[in-house]
């Protein structure tokens, strides 16, 4: 056999090895969801790749048989022929004459091994990792055909491997499901790569956190509830309605500790347009009362069937804690929204120096997400940034006070009475790298 032909045969065997290695890794590392999408679009080979990905035992033995045969043939051709011919040439060199055959064999083995590793393994597998789905779709028909041709050998290998796996108690593959953390990691990678916008990333993360949040975390607290006193004269009630932005107002008997229902501003306006006197009792509606520990998703199901679109929130003792609306649920996903004129949504602004200016009413899980905190202190005991700072401080802070959590300094820059209004967050000095 001519030397050039022998080299060509070895090169072809290495190429086949690379093709098999690339095909195997491409199918195994492909995302099934993406393969399904490609199959729906009619991409050639995507359906075959999906079938192989869902049942890897169909092709893995075939690939291993092929790679093993290629390795054996490459070794046989290289060791039996090329090494012999090269040894004869080296024997003509005086200083290598006694060891020509040994040196030739070592050179051939080293060259074939290097080529097999680089061209038959590393390069193909790197390509497979970079573009798994397109390469899987391109090579899946070939793998499926090889699996059919090698059917008996594949069956034998599957039977033997299955018997060995049964000895270890793992005959059946474990059911794997993608976790919430994996979804979050995928979303972060997509945002970093520019596939989705950063605001889209934050919205997706808020949706994933929604099931873990209680009604208390998204409600309008009683301190911010717009309410009317049923005992006030009609003129005073009308003036208060004009001054309040909400269209649904809580009606109380004297104080917020005695809530009797809710009225819509539209119903009261209808009374006035009809020439009637303002009558809260006639327009009074009784919304459902929800425990403050109820999950947001459970509350959403109730509000879907509530014509008023609002529910009262009570604690375990039955005391009024606030109100929750469908708009509060939406704000938990898209971020806080201004409810109307004169009202501002809790803000979270990145400043030029890299620090954050945060509203004390910003949801605690939003703070955790924005700052990349691993955890929060006494998580679940509060719902806002202000509550977190109160937990860390152990008292009502004053303007200028600071607390530290996970290499972040939280400085109170504005108080609204006893409520923490504005906070500046910056890295702690020990967390700032030296320049």
C-alpha cells in the first residue's frame, strides 16, 4: 500500500472519529425545547435529533462502537504499515540504525494520538458545545441510520450495560426536571448575552418569585389606604373624595379599626348626577377579606371572580392590615406603578457613583435581586427594605444611621415620621477592591 494512501486512510479515520464525537456531544448537550421549536419550524433533522435526545440509549452504543473501531483501525494501519516503512527509512541513518524501528513506532503513535486528540476529539466537541442544536439536527439522520445498521451490536451492548447498571440499582434513568434556579440562571445568561432586555429579566424573575410571596408583601398597607368615615357629613365626604386619587375607597366607622366596606367613586358620582344626596350606605360594597399569609397566586384566583377587584387584608387576629387589588399583583410583576396624581411608586435608581437610591417601601425580594444578595436577614419576617433595616438596626433609626449586610452599607437619608423613606446603598469599604 502506498504511503500517501495509508496517510489518507488514517486522516479519514480521524475525521470519522471527530464526526462521531461531535454528533454525540451535540445531541446530548442540545436543549430539547429548542429542538422542538426547530422541528415545528420544519428544520431538517431536528425531529430526528429530538428523538435521539429523548432516548440516548438508541445512539450512544452506536457511537461508542464506531469510535472504538476507528481507533483500532487507525492504530492497526499506523502501527503495522506506517511505522514499518518509517523504520526502514530511519535505519539508513547511522546514528538511528540500531533503534530505527522503535523510534519510528513512537513517532507514528505520537502523531496519530495527537491528531486524534486535537482533530478527533477537542475541536469537534468544542464545535458541538458552541452550536449544539444546529449540529445535532445536521448529524442526527446519520446517527439514526448507523443505529439501525448496527442494531444487533447495539442490542447486545444495551443488554450488557443494562445488566451492569442493575447491579448498581440504576437500571432506569432518573427523571430530571429543570429547577427554578436553573431557569433564573438561564434568564441571567440570556440577559447578559443581549437576547432579552434587562427589564424583561427582572419581570421574569418577579414572576418566579410570585408564588413565594404573601398578600402582605404586595398589599397597600393601612397607613396608605384611602378611606372615608361614614359618620362625616356629605360635604366633608365629597371634599375628601375630590382630594383622594383612588377610585375605590374604604369606608370605616370612626377609625380604620372598624372597616365596614368599600365604595366606588363612580357609584357616588352617579348619585350626584341623578340629583340624589350623597349616601355611602347605598353605594357600600362588601369585598372579601383575605388573611395576610395567603399566597399571591391564591389571592389572584379570588380577585379574578371579584367584581370589585379588591379585597381587604386582615391578620390572624382579624385586624385590618390593608387592601390588595389586581393592580398590586401586576405591580409585583412589572414593578411598582404610580397609582395616580400625587402618588409616587417606590423607586430604585442606580446613581453615577455606582450606589443605589432606594425607597424604603421597595419590596425586600426586589432589593435582594437588584443587589445580588445571597440571602436577607430573618427572611420572611418583613416585606420591604424599611422592614429589613429595622430588623438589622433593632430600633427606629434616624437620618444618617447606617447598617451593613453582606458587604453593603445601607444609609438612611430621609425619614417620613417613623417610616424609613429613602436609603442609599453602596458597597462596604472592605468589599471595594484596591485600585
